C-alpha cells in the first residue's frame, strides 16, 4: 500500500494548484471580455449587457484549452522535486505501491515521507498567473472607462449639434413664405463647390455669391431684402403669378438682414462672413542668426512649413548677399524657388531648399539675408522675419590689426589660440611630407598646448588647476599635524569644495562668464580632436574659440569720445549783479473743452431699462432714448452679428409695444449695452486709510477663512 499521508499531501497541493489556475482563468476571461466590450461600445455603440455572454464564451474557451482538472498527482510530484532539493527527486515514490519497491527505493521512501510533511500546502509560484490576470483586468477597466468617456463626449457633441440644428432650422419666417432655397457659390480661391440651404441665416466665405429663391403661397406685389437697416434690394419675380422671387448678390461684409413681403418685415437674420486668413510660415531651420565657422560646409538648409486655410499658390525665398564693408559694401538680390509645384493648391506644404553659398558668389566675410514670402489662392501674402547667415572671415580673424597698438595692448593669452590655429594649419600642410608617428606627435603636442591655454582661461572662472596637486605639499599638510587633531576647521578648509568662492572671485558679469564658458567648451572639443590625431576636425572648434575670444576682447573695450567745448565769454559787468529783469516766466495757456460722450445714449438707455423692470411702461421720452440706443446697437450688430443680433431683436420687441415687456428681453439688452460701453478711465485719487491701518478688516477676513 502506498503511504496514505504522502498521497494526501500531494493531493492537497494539487487541489490548491487547480483552484488557483481556475481563478486565474476567470480573471483572464473577465479582462478579455472587458477589453472587447470597450472596443465594441466605442466602435459599434452596443449595450454593455453583452459583457455577460462574452465573459461566458471566453471562460469556456480558456477552460477547454487548459483543462486544469486533468492535472495529475505525478505532475505535482515532479513540481515538488524541482522546487525542493531536499526531496532528492524522490517524491514520486509516494505514489507507487510498496510491493513494487526495491530495497533502495524503500529506504529512500522512508526518508522522503518525513521531509514531504514539511512542504507547505500552497506556493507563491501558483500566484504568477493570478497577478498577471489582475494587471490585465486593471488595464481593461481603464479601457472601459476611457471608452465610456469618449462615448459620452460624442453623445454630448451630437446633442449640441442637434440642438444647434434645431435652433437654426426653427427660424421664424413670414407666413406668406412657403419655401426658401438659398444657393451659395463660394469664391474660386476657396476651391469649395456650390451648396444649397433652406434657412435664411448665412455663414459664408468672404466674396461668396448668394442667390435667394423665395416661394410664396399667395401672389404678392413686392419682396425686398433689407440689409443692416440701410440698403434695400428688390427681388425679381420669375413666374407670371408672382409667387417665385429671386435675386443674387456678392457678400463681402458681415451684418444682418430682413425679408419684407408687401411691407411686412421678418425677424433679423444673421449674416456671418468667414474671412480668408493669410498664409502662416514657420521656418524650422536654420536659426535666425547662423554663423558658419572655418572648416564647415558653406551651405545652408532652409526647412519651412507653410499653412493656409484654403490653399497656397506660391512660395519664394528672397535672398540678399552683402559683400564688402564700410562705404564699399555691395548688395545683390536673388529669388530662389523651392523646386516644388503649387498647382494643386494644397493647404499645407513642407518645403526644403539646400542653398550653396559659393553658388551665390559668397566669400569669407560675406553675409546672406533671406526671408520667405508665401502667396495664397486669394493673392494674400505673408513673409517671415529676416534670417542672417554669415561666413567667417579667417583672414580678418587672424589679422594682427590692433595688436601692436600701445593703447590697448592685449596680454599673451589673447594670441595663443591664434598661434594654435596657425600651427594646426601648418601641420595639415606637412601631412604628406612627414611620417605618421611624427604627425601624431605634433598633433598631440598641439593638444597639450590647447589644454594649457584652456587651464589658463579656466582661472578666470575659478576652475581648479592640475598644478594644485603637488605631492611635495603633503609634508606640510596641516591635517597630518598631531596638533590639529580634532580641529574641524582645518579639516573643512582642506576637503571642502570652494567653487562658490572661486566663482565669485572675479569681475565678469554673467553674460561674459557665459561666453567664456562657451569658449572653454570649444577648447575642450578642439583638444579632443587633436589628441585623437584629427587636426582637420579640430580646426572648426579652434576658429570658433578664437572668434569668441575676439568678441570678449571687443566687449572689454571702452570708447571715450574726444570732444571740445568752447564756452561763451562772460560779461563781467553783469556778473553777480542779480539783475533778472530780462528773464520772463514761462506761461502756458490751453483751452480744454469737454469731449462728447459717444455712449451717452446707451447710458441713458440703461436707466430707462432699469425703470422698465418695475413699471413695465414706456413713455414718449423713454421711447426716444431707446430708439437712439437701438441705432447704436444696429451699428454694432452690422459689424458683429453673432454678438449683438439677439440683443437688437430684443430691443425691437421692446419698442414694438406688442404685449407685455419680458424681463428676458430687458436683461439681454442690458448685457449687450454693458459690452458696448467702454470702462471709464481711472484717475489717481488719494485714498483715505483707516486709523487702524486696515488691521480690523484683515482680522475679520482671516477669522472668516478659519471658520469655513
């Protein structure tokens, strides 16, 4: 008979293993069903109740594939052999019949029985799939939340669009009008096709041609369009019974209009204009100020992006080359195209142009100024700022002009970088006439010279020098002295980094320090290339370091203009006489007339509207004030119909005296008038402070804040 205690132990471990794996399958099925439902809800907008059948199908598929209940006890025994070396890979002996065991297996079984009882019922490895399933379930839950948010946003947008369409469609039209068909022909520069609409409110492109086709249910004598309360346009009838009327007009200005049928006016209809915006140009490269150092390729890559609302028709680069200096400077202009076709009139173009500076006859010391100009399909133009590209003049950079002047004699270190450049160029010329070993030695020596120069300049910024490390100073080290044992000040003075003190121990302003640090960076790069035996690659860094040094040299100069002053001769007979009879006091006289207040009528209208909220009656004087305010609102609605048209309609309903005046109309007009009236300019006024200097107000303010 097999050992029953061992068999029960392995069977118990198997039950735990199967339970955990089944639980992991349930979590996996839930995660998969949640992820699928998130996609289906967002794409197909199906009900969330479909998650139950999806979950059941996923769980059944996973159980059918894995079949954890078929896990044998022998598999569990092999698992225990891998996890516990003390079982000596003999846990499977427990499952065999004792009659079939030989002597050695019997002895091994007795040893394994005792160790098997110490093995725990469950193991952490059983939880690996559960942890992974929980992570996937959390990710699927986030997907479900995001899809729900997106669906709700889409529903809100759809509801808003439907409400807008309802508001647009529910226009109040005259009862004599049975149908309206407005044909909008956008201008050619937009590239848009013709469109039709059945409402009077218009939102059209600038310069569009609008054709009104109005049908009446009874014959009428006259149909007129009244634009901005100023211009009347009569429609022409196109049939004999005078029930079909038509007119076409090109619209260039925003405003509002009304339809008049035999003298009866309709509501105000909005007329919005969508203006054409000029092209937008963005230059990605080069920078606005580009400097080409010696040794760099003399070319510039112009990368630009051009956007327009309707389309771009052309784009050019306008370049100007400046040669010479002083009075001998010469300019030559060029027009460069990008080599791209604009026949398709796309709204966006990504353009690139590689400009070779020698092809423009540019030499060292010359400068290139360029800007990009773009034209859209409406012939509107826009241009960028001017960009500058300069080529370094090595002859001027290496010149000794001013070095021999006795007034501003430069110290030795201002000439060292120039000498390194000359030696580097000489080394490159001698490359073919010397051996490789000698070439490398000379390049390394130049790297050492560059290092010494860098360390010399580093002292200006308080940087540490390698010469500070001297083994001979160890003998005189105060830290090693037995008398200073326990003296914290000596230890801090020895080992504390004093960069802050050294950084401030100089007289450079932050801008000069920044440029000097950039100079040291270029010297670092030049030294690296020289140590790598690449003097050709080190030349650009050396030239840039020299240019930065010359800029520092120019910034350190002080120019004092030499001027001569010849004072007038003094009259001794008037000196110290105190005669002021010929000195007149200045008198200033100005007539200040009070200006007219252009918002006076609107301010009076606010008072009338405030009184109207109480009495709901309009007198003759009040009607006159409101009529004047109505004229100013009409001008505002002509320029900004989307803002003031509703208030203008409310004002006209108030003036019509048809029925009771509504509070909503009064509030709407008041808000529009408040937008129109400019805030009064505040004049300086002496403020009177309280005796306690405002302490009581601050006390009660803090007390209220604490009681919240």
